[in-house]
C-alpha cells in the first residue's frame, strides 16, 4: 500500500482492539499509510504514539478519569491565580517583584492570559465554530502555561491547539477541554525545544529550520543550490512552518494527516516534520526553479494546500527517510 492512501479500518481496528496494542505494528501501519481523513480513532492513535496512554486497553478508562480530574483541578488553580490577592502584609505590596509575591504572580499570569487571548482571537477568526471555542482554547492554554512553566505560552500555540480541537471534534470526543489539554501536553512536549528561545541555535527552532535545507540538499541538490544562490534564507519560512507545526501552511484536514506520519516516526516528530518541510520544497520545485527571490519567498510564506498533494508529499517524505 502506498503511503498517503487511507489505512483500511479493518487493519487499524485489529491493532487497536487487541488487549495490548502493539506499538511497533501501529507505527508500521501509519508509516505505510495515512489514516483516513475522518478516521474515528485518530486521537486514540496519537495518544498511544505519544505515550499518553499505555498499550494495555484495561488501563484506558482509569487514565481518562485521571486526566479529567487533574484538568478540573488545574482549572481551579488557574481561577485562584487570577483572583486579586487580598490586602495583607507589607511584603505583599502590589508593586512587589519578589517571586514569592502573590501580587507578582497575579500580574504575571494576567499578562500571560492577555497574550493567550490575543493569539486565540486571531486563530481561524473567520470560522464560526472556532470562534465559539475561544473560551475552551483560552482555558486549555492557560492551564498549559501554568503547568509547564519551563515552556509557558508561545505565540502560535493556539494554531496547534486548533488542529487538536479539529481532530477531537470530528470524533465527537467527550470531555473536550481535558482531552485537548492532554494532547496539547503530549504534542508540545514532543517538540518542546522549539518553544524555548534560549535553545534557538542549539536544537531549538532556528537550528531545526536550518535542518530543512540540510535535508533538501540530500533530496534535491539543484533546488537547494538555487535557493541558496538566490539568498532565500530558510528562516524566512522555516521558522513559521515548524513553529506552528505547519498549521498556518496547510488546511487542518491535511495537517492532521501530516501529524499522523510525524507522531509515528521512529526518529521523533520534529525530525519527521523537518523532512516533510524539505519535501514541501521538492513538491514546489517547478515554481521555485522559475522564481526570483521575491516570488519564492511569497510562495513559501503562503498557504499551500491547493498546491501540494498530501499523499505525494508523504510518499516522498518516506523515501527521504
């Protein structure tokens, strides 16, 4: 079966219905073929691949309950943090910058909340369904920022969360906020380094973007030479592509199929996405070889779903492995 074709439900069902899911077989299944666009098991598959669920089916119900209870507690923690501190000891002055100050924590998290709200408000703002999900998106990202202080909130995370909600909503998942939070932690944890600015040049976002051209040089030396000769810096588009996990580049239906392959990759999701990005350039070869600097950058900074066949893209990505 060629990569990019829909995995037969019978094959996936057989894997997922076992008492203990064979993760090696599951990865092989997704490596050979993408899940169907409306596959009802996509979120379950992601959770297994990302280690959010154990292979043992008998443990899934208890884990879902734990996730729901933990999320409810985190939401309460967020609510308390957003309450104005009561007047108290002089050390709790509103202008205190002490890390232990309740006022300092209050103002700091208020600022984070405002940043999240702005990112949420501009995410798929033309779509009525996503506008209705803004309270959920705000809450999930607040909880993520609170529970992941080493990463916090970074602009672009709302776009990634939107793709997660898109996949979950298609399946009619219950406890949407809690399940979205769990997947957000799993997915962002898988690519954590790209959200830490201090790591930009050492395994972080900038370094990963540079790896796109390294992979392109292997896949298509002529195209790589043309882009370098025209001074088309990979950072002009690569940081945007990887920093949002391609959610601003492709339609969400295409994004989730790319993620299927990325999460199943033995080398990790980021290594897989870097190869996908290199193959995007290969898929655009004819246009790029006939473009000057301005036209090339404009093309690469735009949306590409109408220009690229996802099945062909994923097939080429596998060959580049």
